[in-house]
C-alpha cells in the first residue's frame, strides 16, 4: 500500500511533530555502527544514505507507518549529527529502498539482539513474582505486502474461500510481563511453527526467570530443553494430557512425571518430574491444568501460581501494541521484497522495545507500575514532541 506525505489540520506536516527522542535515548550511533561493522555491511565510501543512517531510518519508519519515506527522512536528517551520525542528504523513495537493500537484514537483527534486554529491576512494581522475573512466550503473525516475491517467500494463511488478502510472516517473542518489553524474538514464513521458532529463543532465558506459556507450547522436548536453561517454567497443558499423581502436596497440587514417549511411561523410565496445579475460575466449568518446575509448594503456593499464570495475557497486550497501535491494524508491513520485510520486522520490534524501555524508566521516577502508563498516550507524546530537541546538547 503506497504511503503519501501526510499533513495535519492547518497544513502542518507530520514531520513537524516527529521526535528523535525515543530513538536517540535508546539507540546510539555507536551501537548502530558496531552492528553494521560486525555484519560486514560497512561501506568503503560514504554515501548519501550510509548504512548506519539507514538502520536508524528503518527503526523510525515503525513510528510512522502511514508516512512516506521522504517525509520521515526529512525530519530525521535534522537530528542525525546530535545522534552521533555524520548526516544524510534528503533522498527519494527509490534511493531509500536502494540503501535498505545495501544494509540487508543482519545489522538490524544484531542491533535488536544487542539492545533489547529486560528493562525492569527488582524495585519495578509488577515485574517480579517473589524472587522471579516473570516473562512470557507466545507467537503471532503480521501481514505483508501482497507482492509475488513476498507471496512465494512467506505464504498465505488458510481461508475458507480462495486465499487470504495478504501473505504473512510468523514470529515468536519473549516478553517481560511487567513492562511489555520484548527481549528476544525470531521470525519466519507463515508455514514455520511457533514451537520451531521458540526453540531458537531458549538461550535468552536465564536462572531467576519464571517463564509463562500457553498449552500450544507444551511438549516434552520443548519443556525439557527450556528447563535446561535453569529458568523456572509455568506452562498450561491440554485437558487430555496424561499426568498421573505421584504424591499429593499440602497446597492441593501434586507431583507427576512427563515423558517423551508412551513406552517410557509404561516402563517408568526417563521422564521429567513436574508439579501439577488444577483449578477452576469462579463461574466456569473448565478445569485449568498447569505444570511447573517449582516442585516445593512453600516456594510458590498453588493458589499464587494459578493467579500468576493469567499474567501471561500481558504478552497479548504487548502484541496488540505492536500490531495495532505501532504498526497499524489496517496496514501491512510496507516492504515489497522478503529481505526488506524481515529487516522491517526487526526495526518494528526494536522500536517497540525502545518505547517500552522509555516508559519503564519514566515509571521509576514516579514509583509507579509501568502498566499504569498508557502505551497509546506515550506513543502520541513521542509522535507530537517537536524535533527542536535534536538541536540540544545531550
């Protein structure tokens, strides 16, 4: 879908209201240059749109989904020197596309991995359950431009009649539930399963984290591999999952074993010990079943874990921020070729992380829970702040 230069009431251009603040405070020129250099994309000669400038532009495009390349670049160019960049000449849409092609995917992926970390500390309200940092795992999809190259590379979701209107990419992310900050992600074609993508994120889990995940992610292999990271786990399981009680505990939960194969269950060999928590929500007949690696009920009582599990929905709220408020629910990712789609995805995820980090830091000054700050309101402030800030000394 083409983007045209957008104007506001009274004839003001949208670029009059674009700020570099959220980018400049979280994404430095040094970080971008390091990732460009590590990926081997550093140019031998300085171009009108060099790789480091283009990387920042890819992130900035995520703030203004319905604004043209030229309009965003015209604002960004005003503040590049303050950010530690050498500046850029204004360029046409074609020149921006060529610069993005030269940049490629890898610098943006490395930049996300370099910067995107959990942003809370032990004093951030709502970020901890007892001594654990609570994080969540889930996946979603994003529409992309319906070009022949994108269709071939990513594929379409199923439809009851004909085909869907847009190809889609699938992504999976780890998100800090207390702040909605994504700190790990991976992406692939629509046909790639969420569990496959999730396994690529396991190195980002650490001891002291408590991972919440829905029943679609529960399986012996993923559960055992995730537990090997030393993070603790709290997964929902399907109602037909066979979990034989081995020992009842004081809080009503019980210990059981999960196995990779039925013959292991019959022989009582191998397997993985878990604690099972079963409960109902008032007014509902459905039984929820959770399994956790926290075997001692004194460390984490069943009732507390049952309440905590529903914090998993915070990742759904984070995805809504990305897909609806940041990207725009009515717009696909703007790139028409597969490499630029994936590049744009990393820019989008990095932009969301930067906003969420900014919101978390702001909440600390007021001793408030980051959840009490509206993402939509923060995004509006970021978009409306005048770019004169870029002329000030940091």
